[in-house]
C-alpha cells in the first residue's frame, strides 16, 4: 500500500531534524513524504531527502495558524502523489521503527476506521540529545489514551479521544471523512472536530499497538494563556457545530484565574476584561 507521511512544521526545526533521523531508521519507510511549511520558508532548508520529500508552503491570513487547512493541503499533495494510506505525524513526534508497518497492517484489516497509534512522551533531552536506542525505555505513554500491546488493534468508539499527533487513514476513508474543518485557526479543537466528523459519518477508531510515536519534550504553559483567545474562538465554533464545548479543562482553569467566565443560560464562555487588562490591550 503506497504510504505517505504528512507533517506540518512551523518552527521546531530541531524537532523536525530529529523526526527525519527517526524516519531514516524505520522499517520500510513511506514512499511519499509531505512537509507543509506553515508560515515558515526556512523549513525547506531543514528538510533532507533521505525519504523522498515534497515541501508545500501554506501561509496564514492573520487569524492564527491555519492548522486544519495545512493538514488538508498536505493530504491533497499526498493523494496527488498516489498515496493510498495517509499517515499524519506531528512535527514533535519521532516514529518508532515499526510505526508504518503497523499502520499498513491495520489498514488492511480494520476497515473504515481512523487508525490511532499510541503517543509516548519523552523527558527533556539529555546532553547530546535523544539516543535512538533509548527512546522506547525513556518515553511514558499518555495515561488517558489506549496503548495496546504491539501487534494488536483495539476498536473503539470514544471519538473524544481522537487526536492528530499520530494517526493514519486510507484514501477512501479520508474522502468519506471530508478532511479537517478549515474554520479553525490557531490553537485547539480542529482535531477534536475531526473525531466528531468521524462519529457522525459512522467511522470508528482503531488503536494500533506498536505504531508508537515518541513525543519530543518542549516547554508548555499551564494553562496555555497565550492561546486563550484561540481557545475561546475555536471552542465557540465547535459548540455551534456539535452542541458542546471542548477543552473545558483549560476553560475551567482560565475561569479559576479570573480570565474567563461561563454564561450558563447561553452556555457561552467569554473573556473577562478588568481595567488593567483593558488598558494593556489598548496600549
């Protein structure tokens, strides 16, 4: 099955280089590699050709990074190159050697399903960087998502667990799914939305044991205050489409810090502006 790996990159050049090192070591690498350079022309200078690669530029329009549009653009480029299996791999993720083999095997047996590989989180890199032979023993699986044993697949229908760090989909299922909704811009909700699109179209999930991606460490804010406006905007779009709010954990954290409030009668989350914040915003 002709396979493509699709990665969206905006910065994180060191992570992209380490992902490339991992791609060079996989069992039977993908025939096609698409790197979407999102508002980042320097990505083309980072990409190497150990796996045949096409770099596709995508630019934003000032409303936040269009991650959904970037992923859809990558999928179109992969399909145009003849791919029948699309593997989406976040720029932070290093594939384990068996990742593509396990996705291919699952694609032959799982029917019309989104194929989800486990993601294991790496600690900060030691001096000299991550060592390939130590990734499997250094990374901890995400505690809230399935991580089946190698070589097994677990079918599931909790679409709220879907995420876009590492997943695969056949070309026919992608066409039925319709791709990511491009109304989302900036941080949050576009992958949760895709999970709900799958549910609405009768497309289940399959967690693929052994298709492990190792997520490289990077600093994060907790809660992600720099993404507050994106979360409010994208969350409201999701609410209009599906009838409930995603990312409520973050919203409740923001509320606890006095940054947002919930209007219960209208089920609306909104930013709280005090005089100090309003003054900062006007300056």
